[in-house]
C-alpha cells in the first residue's frame, strides 16, 4: 500500500504542476518530475479562450490516450498476419522486439533519460516478459492456426483479466456495478468465441489464454510504473531490457526460418514494431496512469470489434453474423464501467 500511496501522490503532484502552469505564474526552465510533458521555457502563457479543453482535463486526456492505444492494438493481429507472409513466427517476434527496442533506445538517448532506480527494474522485467515477449510470441503462434477474428474475440477477455490482476496487485476493489458490467462484457466475449468455434477449444485458444495472463500482468505493472515515470519511459526501458535477448534470438530465427519479403510482410513488421509495440504501449500506459487501470482496461473491450473491422477491411475475412449484436452489448458494458466507481 505504501507503493500505491507514493504513486498516487506522485501523480497528484504532476497534475497539480500542470494545472499551475496553465493558470498560475510562469513555469521554471528545465525538466520536471513528469518528464517531457512538463513545459519548459521562460514563461508559460495564461489561459485563453481558444485553449483546448483537454489541457485542463487530465481525465479526458487520459481517456483519449487510452483510446489511441486501443486503436493501435486493434491493428496488431492483422499486421501480424501480414508479417507472417514474410517471416516465421519466431523471426517476426524477435525482429519486431529488436526494432522497437532500437526506436525506444534512440528516444531514451535523445532525451538523456536517466537509468531507472534499482527498485523499478523488477516491475520493468514483468512488463518486458508480458507485453514485449510473452504476448507477441503466444498470439503469433496462435495466429498460425486461428483466424484474426477468432483471436480478437478471445483476447476480448483481457480487460477483465487486467482488472483482476490490478485488484490483486494494488489492493483496490472496484464497485459491484463495475464488476457486474466487466463480467457481463467478458461473458459476451466468451459466448461469441464459443459460438464461432463450435464450442471446441483448440491449441490456438490455449496460446491465446496464456497470452491473456502474461499481458494482463504486464499491463498492470506498467500502469503502476507509469505513475512513477512517464509512460513512454516504462515501455522504452522494458524494450531495452529485452534487447540483449532479442538480438541473438533474431539472428538465430532468421537463419533457421525462411524469409520471403513482400510489401504486406514488411508493412506488418513495421507496424507491430513501431505502431503496436512502441507507440501503442506508450499512449496506453499514459492513459492508464491518468484514469486508472480498471477503467482504462475496460476501454479495451472495444478492441475485438475494431479488429473484426480490420480483419474484413484489410484481410478480406468474413464478418461473423453475431458481431453486430456483440458490438452493441460490449459497448454498453464499456459505458457502464466508465461511469461506475472504480
């Protein structure tokens, strides 16, 4: 609980500093405790009629960032399928992680970001194992036998899984209304999944369920760390932490698995590396730090529906007839969880 209290206090100070910059005296020159978001320069302008509302609304801004993360993640599975046209599953995961780590390292070096304190490295290792290695690897293996649409609805259980991990990790207990809406959304996703797969559980489903567990752990720990350091630094250091492992893994995988470069394959690789792994996690962790892990995780209930759209638009897959009904039910659950006390 001391860790959580400290994180909450840090987040409150950072928000207060931002509000003071908008309404108070000139800001000091230099980097503040909240990283690159802290204004620098001789003075900060006062409020104006044209100032964006989100500048003084951290909750609205955090929701927008989390939504951007969900949109980025919704393209991950179609991009992975494209990437598999050119690379083997192990090569794709190792190369995407290596490229993302190089991008993150460049940003960290360019910003002269200090190395995190020793007490944060255990949490960064959880983030790395969950969202940098575990989730990409397990879902890529699953997509060799599962369709994008099927994988998307299974991963729709991620919000509830993340909320459960967050409750266990932080000690916070969302309200009964929140839990009822979250479980209802999960039931809709499960029913949709079983209806599409004929009630059977395949090896691909086992990969996907494993991906849910490791990703939820990574999201929860990343959301906690994002209250102590900027979100882009959380994913940045987690990626860099994996670099010594991913570089040799990429070299071995590329030597063993065949490579057939195509336009789709290259685009898919670039997106899962720069779009999903770096940008998506960057805005996602910042959003979780602003609005809280439980509410941010419930926004992800919309991710399967977005992925279904991309699977039809980009991959030409057939949209299941039950998708519109599932969409309405899931969006209702999202609305309830966003209004419920968490």
